[in-house]
């Protein structure tokens, strides 16, 4: 559910919504949601002084019901 919500929010922000990918990984004590976007959209998702990224993290944290969830922003060209 969190992955779909985050993907929906990010797709509404970016110019290249087809390049948005959200992947969940389990870590000790919680989950990591990796958001991959087109390199040109990374600045939009981060926002001025990180405000948009912080807002996205706040919404996901509220939806998580108190469980630990970390949101990482990556461009689609970043190798993992």
C-alpha cells in the first residue's frame, strides 16, 4: 500500500511519470522505499531545500502507522 501511495504522489510531481519506480526492501526494524525517477525530475522530487522530499517522507510516515519507513530518492541511471 505504501509503495502505491508513494508512486502515485511522485507521478503527480514529475514530467516523466513512466520512469517512476518504487521498490520496497526490508531492513532490520522497518522498510526502505526506493524511488527512482528520470534524472531531469530528481530536482522536482527533492524540491527547494528538500521541502518536497520532506513532505513525501512525512506523508508516508503518517500512512505507515508508526512503523519505521525510510524513503530514498534515486535517478533511474543510478546503478545499484
